[in-house]
């Protein structure tokens, strides 16, 4: 991941509704949720939700697909791993054991 992509992803998450959407979809797992369910769970209007979902999608943090008339959204785990790997790539001067097990799990070699 390049720095500009990381900045876009972090900027997308630096807004409370988008962070709530992202965390909700992480909990939902790979099957995701449809837009109506996301709106209902978070109490967000359809047009506002659409804007936030588009921002997260452009940042590479979500994926979407259509099933008949519904659009489903889920976390883009590959994009999220790329962001985490970018953030952690120089962890502990190349000695991830110094950072503890949590950091080791985020290292690029595991992703």
C-alpha cells in the first residue's frame, strides 16, 4: 500500500459514522449486511448512509454486491490487511517479537 492510499483509508475512518459502519461490518463478517439493515442498526438516513458507504468503498475498506434489489456491504479484509500491514511494517525495527503477540499478528508476513 502506498502512503496516499493509507491516508485515504485513515481519512475515511476518521469520521464517527463511517467508523461505526466499518466496525459493524467487521462484526457482521464476510456475509456483510444489506444497506437497509446498516441504516436501521445505526439510525442513519439512506442518503447519508450512501455517502458514507461510498467513501469507505473508495478507500478500499468495503466491498459491495447486489442481490436482486438489495445491495450488500462487507469489510474488504484484503484492503484492511493492507492498511494494517502498512501501519505496522516497520514495527520494532524489524523485530516484531518486541511488540508483543498483537503486533506479530498484524505483520505483513501473516497477511
